[in-house]
């Protein structure tokens, strides 16, 4: 599913659906936010307002939870998320060089989405592929020993990528 911004009415309907089976209890905030992130690809300002009202919290409290946990994004991401491992094991075998190459190739920095909204490039701490670094995850697939040339080949394999 494409993670593009929904119209306000559509987004409220989705939020209503995502909260339907949850008790209006503050300890359900995290499960709700995870559902929102999974469905929309990010936690929108409307979702923060909605959660604050639904769980009887302030918007600041909900926003604090969203910003505290690294899993949550506050802006929409590209259709394909490309994660570059920047943990020490991957850094030792060239992940910083790979990250610089990826940023130059895509024209965006880590944590940003290409202007055509096709690819979101982000840094992650570990992909669990330490023996085969540098590691890159494209969607759900983890790739090891990714050189700049291998990265370019991965980009070509993404439908419609540059």
C-alpha cells in the first residue's frame, strides 16, 4: 500500500477503524500509534490530536511518545524505504562511505524522501547482519556486503527508481 497523505475525512475514518477494538486507556497509546504507523507509514499531526483526545492525554504527551521512540515517523515517507545500517560493525567495513554514496545518488540526506516520493533513505542502528556489512534493507529484504555498485543495482531493482 502506498503511504501517501490521506484526505482529512479518510484519515479520520482510518483512525476510527484502528482504534475500534482498543479500550480508551492510556496504556493503549503505543499499540494505537504502531497501528497508525503501519497503516499510514507515519504518525500524522491529525493522529496525534486524535490520540490525545481518545486517550485523554495532552497533544504534548502524545507527541513526546512519538518523538521518544525511534520507530515512529512524523512525516510521510517514500513508497520504498531504504535503510542503511550505521552500527559499528557496518561502519568498520564502509557503511559511512556507502551512506555518502546513497545520499549523492538519490539527492537526499539520511531521514529524507526523494522529491518524487519514490524512496525514503534512512539510517538504522543494526539490521542483524553484522557479519555481512555493510547491510542495507530495502522494504523487508536485508542485503549484505553492499558496495556502492551493489547499492546502485538495488536501486535499479526498485520499480521506477532512477
